[in-house]
C-alpha cells in the first residue's frame, strides 16, 4: 500500500479481522510511497564495505524509484571502489529481490531490531563486500595484464635478436629455440592474464547489475596505495562478538528458551546442554573467524609492504646497474633482457600482494560490520545471503 487512502482502509476492512486491520492501518499510515527504508539505510551506515561508504549512509534500491540517473553518474569517471559499492546497492537485482521479499518488514514502520530488517542489513553488508572485492580483483587483473604485455614485449625482442644471430651463424639452433620458448610461454601468460582480466571485470559487472552501454565503464590504472599503518585491533574477538548478527540471534533464542519451563529429568538436562552448545558453537566460530581475518590482514599488509619497500626497489636498482654495465659493454643484451623480465615479474608479484591486502582488508571490515567473511565464499557474484540473484534476460 503506497498511500493512506479511503480505498486502502475499506479494502482491508472487507478481508481482514480486527487484529490484522490494526496492523495494516498502521502500515497504510506510515509506509511512504518509496517503501520507507530511511531507517534501514541509517542502520547500514558504517556497515557497508568500501572506501567512503563505510562512514556514510549509502542509498539502496527503493520501489518506484528509478536509479538509472544516479547509476549513470557514478559510472562517468573511472570507477572507484566506493562508486562500485554504491552502484551495486542501487542496482543489484539479487538485493532487490531480497528486499522486496521482506517488504513492509524492513520499512520505517518496523523496529530496527526486527529480524527481517537485521537480515537486510547483513545482505547489504555482504553485497557491498562482494562489490569491493570484485573491484579489487578487476583492477588488479587489468594491471597484471598490462605487465604481462611488457613481459611478452621483452621476449619478442629477445626472440628477434636470437633469430638474427642464428641466421648469421653467431648462435646455435638450441640457443635460438630457448628464446623462442620464452616467447611462447610469455604469449600464453599474456593470453591467460587478459582472460582473467575479462572474467574479473564481468564478475564486477554482474554484481553491479549492469548491461548494455553501462558495461563500458573505465577502471583505474592501478590499485590504491597501501595505508601508512596497518590497523591495530587488540580486541578483535570482543568486537566481532558484539557486532555479529548470528551471535545475537543465537543468544536471543537461548534466552527465550531459558525463560520457558524446562522438563525435569534427563531429557531436560540434554535439552539444556544442546541449547547452550548451540550458542557456544556460533560464538566459537565468530571468534575463530575474527582471529583468522585479522591475522590474514596483518600478514597481507606486511607482505605487500615488503614487496613495495624491499623487493621492487632492489629489482629496480639491479636493472639500473645492469643498464650501466650494458652501456659500458660489460654486460650482454641477453643479460639486460633477462634482468628486465625478472624485474617485470617482481612488479607483478607486488601487484598480487597489494591485491591480497585489499581483499584481506575487505574481509576484516566485513567482520567488523557484523557479518561473516566466510559467507562471502558461499555467494556467487550478484547473490545475497537470502538467495541467489535471478538470471539476467
């Protein structure tokens, strides 16, 4: 029911009893034409995973509201992680199906503690994390493909030089074949890298619910720089337990069971052990995921920083020295080409380490927002915790 009206009230009078009538009248009087989800949006403030959305209120899809203009505006510039999250929350069909299935149960007319509203909040958190991680993977894969093209270019230069030297008799067929093998391998690596970049971009497209001209958005050339310092969260387990929706639900169910009269004798004792064990099971899992997420985050940060501060600068120094020796005729062109290939590969490893950090950071933020990072592994792109996204037509 969109607006309070005489028609709305009369129709409900004809098909509802008095108890149901009171509920529907309240809905007719309070639910706004766009579904009334301002409270839900406020509830998710700080619980959407992205660069800026994590600290602000993110808009979600509303019935009867066309978000096409807002989506188009977000896709104009090279797509940031924050923009990818915002587009997904406005445009993902799976989220819209999940929200529509809850309907009035997630509206402003319902308490923030309502289970449907809490589940919707978790769906929004998980979808934002999906979008964030898909964006990281797409940007990193695109960046890797460009570096693999550099590897192939170096291999082509070596192969051409080997062919010329073999033709004039300065190189054996075996030496030429080795360079040709390097080129063949580099060509295959580039093809795989480009396919991975295409696939990761399509996963991002699916999560954002895009089609047609919308899919021609641009991605940034590279991932964001690492933060100056890693987060220090000594109370990670306590924070996880405080925020986790599944822990809250399990605790509430246990408290409700405790308030009921319990059967005396062995059956009652077994039931009591079962009820308390269920709460402990959920809490133990939440604590374990908190420790694992934080440890993974810190390890990924340390590795990414090691590549940035140690490996890549060292490789660059070696390449610069090799260039000096080549110019001074103290090193061969083969030495220079081999070192160039090694340097490019180390840069690619640094990209992978940087990607892994931002993925681990998204998992950690998901946990701090009250959702399980493990739930992301069970969701295909575009799906929500309430069910899979419908197929696109």
